[in-house]
C-alpha cells in the first residue's frame, strides 16, 4: 500500500517533567501519533551523545530530547548542562550533513500534556516527507 | 627569534641541577626530514636538541605515559619531567591541568614561541614536489627551508608549506611555561575558522557526501586516538570491551555489556567513532593537528574538532586551553546560553 511514510521517533524524556507530561497526555486521552518510542531517563542532563547517535544508528528517523524548563530541574541544573551538550551535538550532526530537522530538543513540564502532543504531531509532520533516515543507520 | 643555544642552556641547567628526571624535546630524525621526539637524561647529550619548523609533534602526549609509569611504580620518582612546548602544546598542557589529570609541579615547561611562523605540513611539501623524490630537507631558524630533490636544491618559504592549523593559530606562543624562549608577539590571524568555510558553505546533502567519502576511508587503526594528548581514558567507549575485566568477570557479564560502537570499519560505525571522539574533545581539543597528521588515510579530522571549537567559541564564548582555572565547557553553563533551538 502506497501510504505515507510512518517515521519512528525516539524520545528521551526526563523522569520528573517530560515523562510526566507524556503521561498526562495519555491519561487525559489526548490524541497524538503513535510513532514515538518514549524512553524515560532520570534527567535530560543524563542523555549522553552516545544515546542519540545510537538511536539514529538503530534506525530512528528522529530523536527528541526533552527535559524540565530551565530552573525547574529536579537536580537543580541538569537541564542546563543538557542544553549545552545538546547544542554541541546538534552542531555536529548538522555539520556532517544530517538533516537538522531530525534532531530536536524541547522543554515539557509535567503539566504540559498538550504541548507534548503538539511537539510529537509537528515532529511527525516534519519527518514524514523526509522519509527513512538511512545516513546513520547501521548497514545490515 | 628563538635562540637554540639558550634552549640547550636552560635544558642543561635543569638537568644538572637535578630539577627534572629527563627532558623531552625534538631531535634530528634518522627516519626522515621531520624532527623526532627525544628523551634526554644525560646533561652532556643536550646537544641533540633542536628547534625549527620541523618540530611538529605534540610532546604533551608523553605526560600521559609518564603519569601511567608513575602510577605503576612501587616507589615513584616524583621529580617533574621537562617538555619542550609550542603554543598549541602548552594549551594542551593547560587542558590537562584544568582537568586535574596532571599537576603543575609534575611538569617543567620549556616554552618556545613559533613567532610569525609555525610548523610545516609534510603532505604539503610532498605535494609541491610531486613526482620527484625528496632526498633531504634542511631546516634552520630562517623563514626558508632548502629542499633537495634529484633536480637540485630549491629554497622554499616556510610560509607556503605551513600546517593548516598554524595558519589559524590563536596562540603562537606558549600560554603556560616555566622558561620562555622567543617573542611573545601575537601573530595576526584574519580568519581563525577559515578552513571550515568550504564545508559549511555546502548544502547538507553535499556535506554528507563529503563526510561519507572521507570517513568511509577510515580503517579504524585508532592512530588519531593514540596521538591525541586529550585521549587519556584508560578505557575507551569504542573498544568492544569497554569495562574493567577482572579475573572473576564471567563470560555472561562480558557478553551483556553494551557495545556502543562495533569494531568493523563500516559506515555507521566509523561515523559513530569519529562523532563520539569529536564530542568528547569539544572544549578540550586545542587544535594541535596530531590526529590529522598521523592519519594513514588522510581524513581531514581537524575539521570535526574545529567545528566544535567554533561552536564553543560562538555559542558559549569558551576558548579551550586558555583558562585552566575555569570549569570545563560541558561541566559548566551560563544562564544566557542559547536555547533558540529548543521548543
């Protein structure tokens, strides 16, 4: 069937805000695309660049890293470290020629279920026309 | 102008006074025109030391070996070692100090200024004389070198065969030293990140093509890792077994360990390796160019590190190797760090 491409998104969600935000979206029965594979991490600051590269390597079409808003981090400053590190990873991914749209970061609080669904919806809309991510995917 | 006799005098003095264990410097190599590192313990042999544009290596790497040797010894000799450092090398010492990998008292720095020049790029010289056999290259402290091929000797300005990193050098004199030889005048650099422009101006698909071709050449010999003064981890994440294996480590434990990056030199693994290395060197790479120089397949590795150096400078106003007392790039933050890419 020649349908549109269904991208896979790997989302690293921090336990204290973004994961709770996605949970809120779930329990509130909000509709959003099922393309996302959520992975709960303790803090957005604990997301190693290796996780991101490996998500792409294992076939993710897009990667989302989401944490608490600045100032709201459960560990006080984990998301500030993440902000810096992710900026560097983003620069590098763009430099080697990966489409910049494939990698995103967001702040989602535990109360922002609607924002979470909107981010996923928009991300899927952006990834659909790009098709499968083959650049960093491991050859079989 | 660096006076070689002064360098020898200083080196001899610290050896005679028993201030240091040995001096690591450069000497004429029997293997080719470029200088090779030399370890001098005997003050009488100090005459072997040289300093000119052929001294390309970053000797700070030997500080890592020395630290390991000290760690293994039952009764370590705690005297410092002396190394000859150029501007870039001194910055790598600064990063090691910043990360508290070495202590300032462990090392005696004989700083030499590159002044207006720098060091040569052997590949550039070879390119200039393509098709001919270079029999000898004479270096002295003048801004010219004499290249002898089968057609005779040609004089060549060093400026024309300077290593790329020297053309973009931000510290042509040591920023940390115990003894400084030569001028402390800053060389004017118009475009500190000029070499990146060519790649940055490409569209994303072309950039991908470029890197796919370049990194596709990689044979994963890890020479870049071996030559890098910042790659001092005892266990590297790219090695298949990247955790301590003890006598009682079971086969299951070894098998269950995540292999982040496989050994095979395939496209995805090569990209993984080089990107992880670039990220791990963000804010630490001081652009000594050793990775690119030792690469047997000529991958322009410098560009990856330079790109992150540029990002660190532009986004976070961070200059690696200049401020050893400040926290490292990724273990610090400012409230005003850019977040326009975050939704």
